[in-house]
């Protein structure tokens, strides 16, 4: 997926050099608060649009302790298949612990609780994760694994008595790489993810998260203009037209019926604080 917490960390690193000298002169605080806000042309979660292939506004805040513990929240508006009713919003709560396991290498373990306020019953689900990040030459590399144990929100949901209580799990493995171009404000980035869970969206109902077995990927670039970052990325999956046909109508744009997992160029403007 396009890891939203990794993106926030990247934004913070892009804005950090301007304040490096000031930070070096002041003692580190035991508790720090950071955050980010973004406007994106399409909210893609693990390659699948959650905003009906339209714009979304997103933001998050994280409170971190010097021990490595942290907690925070992140939210986005939703549309189309991703709404699930209610507030048409995704609100994530997360907490974890990050520690340096070797020079320049960090391990981050935690849990994300995905919430859809006011949505269908049993839409929320929990997903533990582990991420290992490091620097390889001029590049920053991250590999991660997230496993959501069996929960109703990941099941093959149908509005029938027989489907009540049906549960599924989901495994997601991904890798991210990014690197700045020397003497420029440009950063190149790439992502590859693998999802393996339930069969996905069926013709008579919907799973409440984009699961199934498929690959998603991203290639793009970010331009840092002070605290503001302009981004562009090509996002795609290997979900075929035949598979998309099985997933219809739930897996299509409400405007023109096109697959919400088809390739898309996504633009963004974001800032970190």
C-alpha cells in the first residue's frame, strides 16, 4: 500500500533540514507532536480507490515519546464503494513502538484500528503490523508486514442471515524505497505490495476492505517547496478486467463504471508540522 505513516515520516524528513541547526541547539523534548495534512486527487489504499477516483482531504497527528512509543490518528473522506454509509469517513487509530536495532536501521511494531464512523455494523477491524526501515546508500528502504486476524469486517459480507458472523483474515506485505536527487528538492519513490485475504467483492455483497490476492505498485516523485510537498505517482494493481467484472458493480466508479483498481496518476499537495 501507499503507507500513510511512512508518507508522513517522509514529509517530516523533507522539512527537517531547514530546522536542523535550531534543533541541535535545543535539548530534545521527551514528548513530541507531529502531523500532516494533504489534498490528493484520488485516495488509493493498497492500489484501490476509496474516494470513487475523486479528490480526498486527509490529515493525521502523532504523539511520540522519547522511549520510542507513539500513538496517533489519521483520517480521510471516502466516496463510492469505500463509504460503507455513515459519515463517509475513514478514521484510523494507531499505536506502536519504534526502536533502533542497528545504526541507521529501525524496527517499528504496532497496531492500526480502522474505523468507519456511522457505517454498516461490524465495519471496523484491527491490523497489527511490523516495519523495518534502513538507509542503503542514498536511498531509504522500508519493508513491512501487516496481518489482520479473522474478523467480520474482512468477511464476504452479504445482507443475508446465513452470512452473519462470517469472518476472514488478510495478509499484506510491502516494500517502499525513496531517494533524493542530489542538489535538487526532488525525491523519487517506489512501492510494491502483496495482499492475500478473502476472495474480494462478490456480486451479491461486499467485503469491507480491499482484500483478495493481488499486487499493487506505485512509482512517483515528490517536490519539496519548503514545508509544502507536491507529489505525483502512477498507481496500479494486477487485478485483471475479468476479475474486475466479477467484482462489479461494487468495484466500479459510480460515474462511468470503470474499475477502481485500474491504473491512475495521483497528484497530491501536502505539508508536515
